[in-house]
C-alpha cells in the first residue's frame, strides 16, 4: 500500500501510511486465535459448573456467555482500545477517520455491522477485493463509516504534535499590522538577512535591518532588534495568510 495525505479538521496535512493487506490478514489471524482460545476456555469453565441433567435455560446461558463476547469482540476492542484489537495492536495498525482523527461510536458500530457481512459471512472475500481495488485501506464498512486502517508503527505522536502547533499558530495575535504594506519579495529578503545575521549574532546588521523595516512600514517600537524583526516576519505571514 502507498502513503496517503490526509487533512485534519484544522487543515493540517499529515502523511499516513496505509496498512499493508498482509498486516491486516495477520491481525485477523491473531484475533481469530484469541477468540478460539476464549471459546475453548469458556466452554470448559461452563462445563465444570453444570450437572449431568442440563436444562434448556442452562444451554442458552452457556451460548450467551460463550458467543456474545465473540460476536462483539472487534467492536468492543476497537472502541475501547483506540481503534485497535489485540491483533491490530501487535501488528502496529489501527482504525482512524479519513481525516486522521479518532472515530466515534457510530463509526465503530458501522464497521462492525459490515464486518459481519463482509468477513464473517463471506469469509473476507468482498473485503479483500475492495481493499485491493480501492487502495485506500478501506473495505465497504470503512467507506460507509468514513474510516480507514493505517500503519501506526512509526506515526505515534505526529498527529498530536501537528495539531498542537497549528492551534498555537491560530491563537497568535499580530503585533504590527503595518507589515502588510510590504510584499512577499520584501519579506523573503528580510528573512534571508535575518537568518544570516542571527546565525553570526551580528547585531549591527540586525539594527540596520530593523531600522529599514521601520522606515518602510512606519512602525515605532522599542522592541529589541532581533525580536522585532522576528515578530515582523511572523506577523506578515499570519496576516497575509488570513487575507488570502
């Protein structure tokens, strides 16, 4: 599978790697082994409590105890384990919304309902065909729920860091609105001079640059030269982005 670029609700673009089909198959096998072991353990445990004359009610209780957790296995684990079953966790893959955020309860419920048809009734044939053909880490249940399965092995913390940085930028309040009298070419030149002067800590050049900016924009400020130039650059990009 290829990488895919997803865009969050905050307009942050993040590259995600779609989960490999082999990883999804192995995760399903691991989950299947866990379910099989549970059924054996539950059946043995229940049989140790019943007597020879088993009643109809006891049979129904046994079926509920054994098969209800099996039926709800993927839904419950994915909902309470942040998009992962034990198999998915071991393989380093997880379910996310198409914008990279955590799915809500209805999305997990839709995936689970379609799973009963796609995988358990049709032995995964439809799911496999759709995943391979569509190429976005989605089976039919994912398309309906607006989810996808991604490779999470090297993506931990990236989404949160990007969102925090974006929120911090959105909360920024410009100091010098006069900077919009300049053009992109002016600010690019200022950035280049600022970068070179700050790397050498050349305060003479920095002072000259600050004075030049003040003469162009009419800004009056007692802010230290280095901080002033840095603020001007930040204000320019913030304000021009809002106007675009």
